[in-house]
C-alpha cells in the first residue's frame, strides 16, 4: 500500500504573484537537484491554461538502493492547470522511469488563503509506492523522508525566486526591535502615569475622609 504524505505551506505573496513565479522557479540556489526543464505542450481549454513539462532531476541513492538501479537522474512529468476564474493552480507530477522500484505521484493546489488575505497557500499531497518484493516498506519510508527534504528545498527555493521577482519592504530586525522597545516604553510610562493618578486620587480620598472625621 502506498504511503501518503501531506503538508501545507503559506507564501507571503498574492496568488497572481505565486502563479507568475511558478514558471520561473528554476534555477535557484536551493534546487540544484533540478537539472533541466522543457515545455512539451501548452494550450487554453475552457478558459483554463493546461501545460505539460518534462523535468530532469538528480537521483542520488543510498548504497543499499544502488542494487535496484543506479541511474544518476530521473525524468519527471509535470502537468498543471491554471484556473483564473477560481484562482487556483493545480499541478500533478510523477516519475516516468523506475516506477516499480519507487513511484512518486504528487498533487499541489495553490490558492488564496482564507485566513490571511493577500497570501497564498500550497496544499501538497504525495503518494509513494514500491513494488520491490521484500524491500517495498523500506523503500516507501525512504521515499517519504526524501520527499520531505525536497519539500523544504522547494519552499526555500520558491521563496528565493518570489523575493527576487517581488521585493518586499519589511522592517529590518533592528527596526522591529526598536519598534517593540518603543512600544514597551510607552506602556511602561502609561503604567507609571496611571499609578501616579491612582495614588493622587487615593491621597485625596484619604484627606477628605480625615477632614470629615
């Protein structure tokens, strides 16, 4: 039975920016394992953009895995559908060689975040399977762990590309620290003022009470 893995990533960019960046993900410093990418077909059907691409990636294996196959790279088919009306980008990828040893089928849905307007979430699902008798469980486990690592590389790499395409002017760490320190000082001063006012009011009440008695 194939092992299933799912993860969700939030990108601090709009859906339109993420879609633009998607076609420019490679090369980037965090995805050196992607060797080539070629567009096979691209067409508009029913108002949706359908694309098919062929990617070549490195396929480094542990020593125990070399007994099953020792190819240095693997071919990946990537199919995608951009729906501008629903504002979703859905991708499907799968390896087309050595599928009996290990097959990886991945689906990613990029859509606007309901909780964080202006941001985009990517819901990534993967099914990893192996048909190698006696080793399928170990190969599936290995495949899941490697997939997790590649997900991290993908996120770092994609963010690198997006930040280059759409520079975001955010406060530096020092500016942020200064902002929070200033805010803390204001709260402290306000507390002192309030405390002084309470003391003054208490003194007035005490004096008034003393005069009456």
